[in-house]
């Protein structure tokens, strides 16, 4: 009970601190602006193709801006506690280091949940209005609204992996800039990691093959979350529940491992 | 000897510096015992190891060798952190929170039960005299107010031991005096207080015992009275003596087998003069 209250306290303060920063609103406004602007790309075809473009563009906006926000927020909200020495007063209290890390993680995830809900909500409203305005008789099924929210959920899970990775980097980093840079690099490696996975089967030299396998295990394959093509629009194939749940579990396992490593590092860190 | 609040045995702390891992020794075999219920002062120049010792007690850093215990519990353990409150030298808090919100946050972190929280917050605010500013954002607080709210957060869970790292750093003499009074009142409640400061005059008046550190080593330790009293000497402060009167006193001392070491006008301290002047001015205006 006590531990839960401590985690919730850190989570609440982290979230409050995050929503008081202008950066969150700037990213949110940029996202809203891009979603609103997506419908006005008149050079693209009208009708169903336009809808596909709007959905792809909106998914891209959520993916891109969400990635920037989660890395900036996680780094800022965790590392600033060390840099500003608020962690000194906090960790002098009877709170476990792991609970502090968990509180930070959940605070950022709460922020990202709000971000995802707002953008997916706006996406749903804009697509609904656009579909109603289309010169077609049968509008049902042109957009799979539920899949927009499924995409949002999967991206939120992906943000969780990134957030946990940022906390891990922040647990040993000595500067804010370093934490940011390494976290972005981590994301890049995660996005491109599928290349290593693909080349792994072609490597014949065993030590190198093992090295690539280890490398592929350390970094999550973030490419699996790029399912925008399979969701949302009329011709999308969709995702089975099993695949969606597997993806959520994949994210949860990686986030948990990174949080444990962050705790292990942070506990040993001298403040 | 009474219950030991702090027990430090042969504490050694090295910090690695630079890429080559060269070690700088911050604490060099420090051993210290602090009884419960005392105000214990740590004195020493900058870099002598005061803050390092405090951080070791809080578990924020680990010793290279030796051990420290707080009320018999390993320093830095959850149990030890439950019985202590800490005020850092420069308290950095969340500027967007009000004083009350900050204390509510820290009371949750300290594990104060929900039903006792409000009472504890009010009590802590009352102890540091910050009730009227509790609804203001910390960003609007003066340095002295930040120190007071910092002290309040240290008191929230009613700790047996308070570790105060230069609680009066950057605070004006009036504020310093106020913090001194709070510390004395806390001692009256049976708390043990470990305090470091560069204000030697205040430490002299405040502390029961002091330790002087330099380069991580303990130079001397003892009760303030024992350390400051010159063995076999006595001081007399007289008023209204003329030259013949002084001669008579000197002769009496000589006749009694004593030796007059020094005759100097009695002085009050600068901090006492400052406090009195401000007090008189304030009373005059009211």
C-alpha cells in the first residue's frame, strides 16, 4: 500500500511537471496542426485514396512527434531530478530506487497516453467528417475507426519501450545532452534493427552470427510497431488479436527489462 | 553513554577523478559517535568532508571502506531513512508547487499515512513558521523561506534524527537566528540534530558538541564547553571601574597567587549587535 502510494506520488508529480512545460503543448499543437493540414493536400486523389493518405499521414505524425516527445520528456523529467539535486532530498526519504524509477516511468506513460488519446481522438473526428463529406453513397467501412485506436495503443506501447530505455540511459549518463543523444540513437538502432535480423541468417561465420544475435536481442525491433499500412483504411488487412497482444507483450517485456537495468544502475549511482 | 544516534567506524571515501581513475580522498578513516538528543556541529573548511559524511549517512554515496550506522541500522537502508530527515545545503525543489503541495508530496514519499497527513503538514508548517506562505508557489519564496520549507519537509515524518547541511547558508542574520531557534526547539522535542555550518558564532551557541574536520580527518571533537574553556582560567566582566579600582583588582589577583593574562574591553558579537539593532528598529516602527 505504502509502495503504491509512493509510486503514484512520483507518477503524479512527474505528470504535473510534464504538462506544465510548454514543450508538451508545442508538440501537441504541431500534431493537431499536421492532422488538420493532412486533409488539405489537394494534389492527392480524392475519395478513398485521399482517406488512405490522411490515415498514413496521421499515423506518421503520431509516430514521429510521439517519439520526440517521449524521449524529451523521459530525459528531462528523470535527469533533471539528478541535475537539480531534487533526487537528494527524495532519496533521503524511505523510498526504494525502483519505486522512484517506476513512478517516473508511469508519469511519462500517463503523459503519452494523454497525447495518444488527443491525437487519435482528433484523427477520428477529422476522418469521420471527411468521410461524411465524400461524394460516395456507401461510407460505412471506408475507415476502420477502431483500428485507429489500436494503432494508438501499439504506439503507446512502443513509447513505453523508448521511455524505459531513456531511463536506463539517464541512470548512468552524466549530462542531459548525452542522455538525449544516446536515447535518439537507441531509437534509430531499434528502428533499423530489422536489417541486422535479416542479415543474420546469411552470416556463415559463427562468432559474427552470435554477435549479431546478441545485438538483436539487446535492442528491441521497433519496426514491428510500424503497422500503419495494415490498419485504418478500407483495404487494410488488419491485425489479429493474437498479433496485437503479442506486440503489447513484446513491448512490456523490453520495458520491464530496461526498467530493471535502470534500477540496478541507478541504485549503484553516487549522487 | 546514552543511545547512539550515529556511529561511524573508520569511514573512508575515495572519489575517482578524471579518465585515469585517479582517486581523491574525501574522508580518511573517520570515526565518530553521536549520542541521541544532542545538537552536534560539524565544522571545517570547504572540502573537508562534511557534506560527504552526510551523504554517506543518507546512503546517497557508498563508503570505500568502513561503516556507518543510524540508531543501529545500516546507513542508507530503508529503516535508517525512516528515522531521519535531511535538509541539503541548497534545497532545490519543484518551483511550480506551492509550499503545501510540496509538503503533501514529501509526506507521501515519507510514508505518512493519509489520515495523519494534513495534521503532519500543519505541524511542520507551524514548526518553521510558514503557515501564511503555504499557499504560495515555491518560485516566489526567498532563500530563507526555501530553507524553512526545506526544514519542514525534513520534519514531516517526525524523524528522530535531523541532518542539516548548512541550514543557514545564504540566509540573513534574522533568518539565521530564526532557524537557530527552530533547531533548539527540535532538540527540546528530543530529536538529535547533526548540523554543519561556517557560522562559528552560531554553532558555538547552538551545539552541545562539535567536531572539526580537515581533509577528511577528524582534528578534534568534544563538548563546546570543554573545547572552548581554557584550563585554569576565569574571565571577569566588570563595569564602572576607574583606574584605582582596576589596580585594586589586579593586586587582589596577584595576592591570591593568580596571574592577570589579559585586560580587554568586553565586546558583544556582531550578530548580537545586528539582531538588537534590527529588533529596536522594528519595535520603534510598531
